[in-house]
């Protein structure tokens, strides 16, 4: 699978966060924000919001003298392979639950693995029901927000390969059934704007997804809402986009 060149704008904060964590990890006894700023080249103003996010996610802790040290979440992710995998899944699930409560919608983490769409984790609840998977997501890339978001991250050959194995089918009256039209929409999709599904996969459900491209792995973060809450879709998607950085950071560590 070949990915398109990774967009630079959306997740610069993740690259900066990794630089901050690298700085903190080299100072076992703690390091001040001023020192971190000097070592990373990040202005203190920008650094403050990053440190706030890293503290909230448990990657750094602030000790009594105001200095920063490595937090429990980062220590767990630095453990052995099996422990690290469990810690990462637990951390991602915690973040998804927080996102679910923040956006008031079911939230999904999906990846494109070995040529297939896989929803690896999700967070739903009585007030935030998950979409009914009436057609396997693997066969509905052309219609679902998750699928379209993952396809935007593939090159033309990768997209054609996927659709040669999962033929385009009409799922609702809104489903795009033309490969040419689909590819045109994917190519015109801005990297920083959430991909939407307005009842293209299932009647009665609207969805949005944002890309989580980490190295050679295509992924996305998505949400779904019942049609009666469609008026909240764009604001919820904007919140999802803003809150995607901690998820991508966990994947990148």
C-alpha cells in the first residue's frame, strides 16, 4: 500500500510534542518550561498549550518546584512489548471515551491494515449509540466517512486496488456509485477538513472522520450521529479535529 505524501499542517503539534517529550526525558530530575523552550526552539506561549495537553494525557507531570518530569503514561508505553501494547490500547480507549463525552457522539478509531479497513477501537454509550454496521465497513469504503477518509490517504493505485476487491455498491440513495466521481471528491478533499458521510452509508446516520496518518500507516478518527442530531455534525467534527492530536501522539510514541 502506498500513501500519499503526508499533509504538513494538521498535526505539527504532534511533532512539537515529541520534541518536548524528548527534552523532558533527558532531564531525570526535572526541567523548567524555559529550559524546554531553549532546547526545542518553541516559544513559551506555544509550549504552554503543549505542556497542558501532555499533562492532561499523563505524559508529563509537574513537580512542586514547577519543573516537568516524565509521567506515568509515558513510562507504561516504554515497557515491554506486551505491556506496551496493553498500555497503548488502554490509553487510546481512555482518550476515545473522553472524546465521546466531549463531542456527544460515538467515536471510532480505524486503520487501514493489509489492504483492509479495520475499526480497532470505539467508544459508544446509551446516549451515543454506534452506527448499525448493516454492511461490513470493509466493503463500504466508498460510502462511509471512515472509508473515504482512509482512501484519501492512499495513492491512486492503492484506491483502485481496494475497489477492485470491494466493488462500489449503492447502499442508499445518496451513495456515490461512480469511481470517477468518488476519486474526484477524494482528490478535492482538503487535508485539514473532516470527511463527511451524509446518509451515504446508512439512512438515519451522519458521520465525520479526520485522518491520523502516522508514517506508513493510514488511520482515522471518526464519529457518528443519528440524523436528528445532524445539526451538530460540523461542530462535533471540528472538535474531533482539534482533539485528534493526543490520539496521533499515542500512536506515534
